[in-house]
């Protein structure tokens, strides 16, 4: 049974990593759609969200099947529990990417607002956090996972700066306020994505050593 379980866990790891790569790509495309005023790219992200939802359901069903069939213990059990949590967070991250894309679609249909450079910087940081949290899962690397957690404060600082910039632009350019509001909302979505990447990294630490580090624990 152990060999069967190992194969099943390896397949599960591949599936959660594939979902993570899908979400990372969706985030990148959604932000590009916003920055480049690209309606086609925005529509692609929105349409692909249904595929992500299907993958999330399939992974959850696989986790529940493994729990029922093999009754795993120790690190195998923690791995499946961590994947269940990651799976849920990744699905919600995909939803946020779709929300950014919807905002990009809204902006594309109106006069283009000035895009602050910090928006691309923030998006790149968030994408990096998502990618490295998944790398930490592949490598079972708690040091990398904790580095991701530490970077959440940097994203929070960028969010504050961007909101200040966008608020000033709204005052200066009331005619373009619709597009600027969409950018303002996108900044909030990116911050939430960084929070969820942090959740993924925390789940890696839990999976490897059983420590819960949320809220300063561990």
C-alpha cells in the first residue's frame, strides 16, 4: 500500500503544481491586460477561470479519496491537508486574477488612465511570491517559504504608495475617474494575492515540520 500511496502523492503534487502554474499565468496575463489596455488578453483570463474551477474540484476530490483509502499519518497526512488548503487558496487566487481582468476589460472600454509604474512592480513582486511559494513546495524548503512570508510587508508598502498616487490622480483628473477606480481595485486584489501566496508558504512550513506559523506562531 505504501508504494501505491507514494505514487498517488507524487501525482497529487504534480496536479497542485500545475494548478499553481495556471494561476501564476492568469495573474501575469491579467496585469498585462490592465497595463497594456489589452481587451483580448483580459477576456482570455476571464474565460479560463472555469477551467481553473474544474481543476480545483478534481484536486479536492482526489485528496478526500486518498484520506479515505489510505488513512495516511505524519508527513503524508500533513501533505494532503496542506494541499487541500493550497487548492482552496489557489482557486480564490484565480478568482482574483479574473477580477483584475474584468477591471482591465472595463478600463479598455474607456479612455486609458495613466498607469503608475509601481503597479507593474507590485504585480511582479506578487507573481514572484506565488512562484517561490510553489518552489518551496517542490523542494520542501521551509527557508524559502519563510522568505516569501517576510516579503508580504513589501507588497503592503507598495499598496499604500499606489493608493496614495491613485487618489491624487482622481483629484487631478476627475474625467478619468472610472478607469482610476478600476486600477485602485486592482491594487487591492494584488495585495490579497500576496496574502494568499503567504498562506501557501505557511502551509509548506506546516507540511514539512508540523509548525503553524500564522499570526506569529511557531
